C-alpha cells in the first residue's frame, strides 16, 4: 500500500488540475481548493474550539486534515497543527507519546530533504525506541528478517566489488522488494528501483585485472607483485567517500531492528548528524509557537 505522503501527493496533483477553477477563500491561511474544507465541513469551528490546554485535540485534527488533504495549504495546516500539538504536549509528561506521534506525522508529510533530516534528529531525542522501519518511506513486511539479511549481504557485496554475488542476490524479486522499502535511506538511486541501481554499480566487478586480489603479477618482472592499476587495491564502485558511506548506511539500516537514537539518526538520514533540538520545531515551519488560538481566520496568541 502506498504511504500516506505518496497518496496525498497524488491527490494534491489531481486536485490542482481538476478543482483549481473552483478555488475559494476561507480566511487567511486557509485558501483551499475543494478538499479538506468540504470533507471536514466543521473545520473552521473545530479550529476555533481548540484549547492549548488540550494538545491531543490539535493532533487529532492534524491527522484528520492530513488524511483528507488535497492542496499545499491543507498540508501546511496539518503541519501547523502537529507543530502545536508537539510543543504543547512537551509541558505534560503524561503526553510524551503524543509528541512522538506528532513528529511521526510531520515526517510522513515530508519529502526527503534537510527539513525531514532535522525532524529525524528531533525524533531521535524525543523517543529513542522508535524502530528504524518507522523512518523509511515504505516499511518492509513483517517477518522478513532473512530477506533483509540477504539484501544487506547484497549491498555489502556491491560495496566490496563482489559483483557475481551481488547480482545473484539482486535478481531475487523478494530481495528487490525489500530494498524498495528502504529506498528513502539511499537517495543516490534518484527514484530508480534500488535493486536495479545497485546491480548497475556491480556490473564492472570483480576487478578484471586482479580478480579483487588488489595486486597482480608484474608483467615484466614475473616474480614480483604490483598494485593493481585498475582498482588500486580497493575493488568496488569508484566514487566519493559520501557514496561509500551511503552504502554503509543502507546496509546498517537493513540490519537494524531496534536502533539507538544516534545510530538511527546516522542510518536514516543522508545529511551529516547534527544536534537539532525539539525547541527548533516551530522555527523549521516558520510558525509562531505561541500563536495557538484560531480566531477570525487567523492564528493569534491567547
């Protein structure tokens, strides 16, 4: 089943084509094509009834708006509600799980990029128990530990230049399906099927000069070895250090069940690990964290 974010992107694209001529204005910050306002006809009244003392109501409404979204303004509204839910719940120890839920919703609404990476960093601090499968775009089916291991071995073979072993495993459609679920961890594939992309990296290996030994017999001085002129003693795809780190990150993600906050942050993001604090969440979305009350079509401070 496609992820929530994939479904909403398709719905938004359709709505912009079909419903654009019928756009109407419901007040500042709520200009929308027929979509969430039609499907949630009491939306404005529910927004005005939100009470900062009840952060769960913000999260419930954020989830409903996200599920019914058609336009970018719908998404922005869902994001704002989730930001408020996260911040307001920080004041109540009993609602820590609500903060995690709000962050997971925000992550699901984001495409890969710096802001999603920052959200992952915040989540790692708020909840160190969320398994890495929750952080990839399409979690693999349950009970596939053996297939994830096979996929990880295939990735390791690609990285090491063992092209025969890599291609043999990557041709297995079950392994390819598992890898597809982890495509968000390896952005270098740029939308291509991940198994096919990795197979292309393995095409030229093992090294045709040394068979991955890293050295060969000197052709002039038969009794001496020399560094292989093709792989330079380091068989495998040639590329920047970042490319090899990305392969290691993908391999680690496939092997991860439960992960620590630091390793999850490293494995699930293409950006360098850096400290992003929960208090930075409102700034990420350019939201006034204290404007938590909706009145006359605008967000204001209580």
